[in-house]
C-alpha cells in the first residue's frame, strides 16, 4: 500500500517529466533537422563554388593558350617584317650603287662631249 501510495504521488511528476523529455527530444530533433538542412545548403554552395572554380581554371588555361598563340603569331610576323626591312635596305643600297654608277656614266659622257 505504501508503495502504491508513493507511486500515485510520484506518477504525475513522472508524467510531467516524461512530457518535458518528449518536448526536449522534439526540440533537439528540430535543431538537428535545421542543422542538417544548413549543412546540405553549405555543401551545395561548396559544390557550386568548386564547379565555378573549375570553370574559371579552364577559362584561364584557354586564355593562356590564346595568348601563347598570339605571341607565336607576333614573333612570326616580326620575323617576316624584319626580312622585308632587310630586303628594303638591300634594294636601297643597290639603288644607291646604281645611281652612283649612272652619275659616273653621266659625268664621263659630259667630259667626252666637251
């Protein structure tokens, strides 16, 4: 009887405590679910960032290739330009020599004409 009376006194307190624990469990479950959602969003953002970084890396590599191609073409054109400049200088020297010969011939004919 004494046990039964003790149980009857403690039963409401135990029920209240169980209810508190159930509420606490539900709150913790909600917190866990919220934290899981936040983690999933963070992982998703991280994945997007990784994809963006990979895309940027590929663009950077592509731009490096384009720049190298332009450098190569520039060197090629510089070589062709130098060859043309050398050719022009050679032709100018030949013309100068030809003009000098022609001038000598002209002077020679003038002296012969006198």
